C-alpha cells in the first residue's frame, strides 16, 4: 500500500520546526503559521481562540492534503496587533484554559466514588490532558518562533 507509516502522523522529522511563520506580502498584518504533525483538533481550537481576540479580523486553518500531516493557520489582524502577537496570545490563553479544565476534571474525578463507573469523566480527562500536552508543545516552540520573527522598522 502507498499509505505513509502511522508514526509519520505524530513524529516531527529531524530538522523540521514544529511551527513555522510566513508573512503575507500582499496583505498588511497577515501571516500564515504552519504547524507540523497536527490536525483539525488543534486547528479548530486555535482558530476559535483567535476569534475571541478583538484585534483579529480573520482566523482560519486548512489541512493542505489528507496525507500531509500539517495545518496552516492564517491570521489577519488590525493595526493594533500583529499576527505573531495574536498567535502567541491565543496559545497562552489556551494553555491557561485547558489547564483550568484539566484541574476541574481532576477535582471531580477524585470526588467521585468508583471512577471506573464514570468512564465518561475519565475519557474526557484523557482528551483534555492530551490537548493540553499539544498546546504546551506549541507553547514551547514560541520562543524559537519569536526569535526568527522578522522585525519591522
């Protein structure tokens, strides 16, 4: 079969950055962020978080092809903000929000007697924990992304 190996969906190849940035040359305050080895799960929560920012005029994402394991997030902001600032803020806000959600699940799980009887809670906890892990990976890549961010005069 011509399908790629399953591990290619998750493992970022050596020498490839988790997140890369490309400024849009045709639109002021617009940029694209390519996030390697992610899918609709992260694309959608990042997009929705960006929509909460009043300085974001447009936020969307796409998967270029089902066999390419990356998403491209496009951001267009007002003159009061930059796409990099909006992306940075969205990732930081997601980190706080998912951490709060994870802690709330932990409290409820420990309050319940016989967690095994409430498998919905434990499976939701696993999903939230995994999403938090991915957001923290994106957060860890921000300093490198900011170092390579082109400065405007």
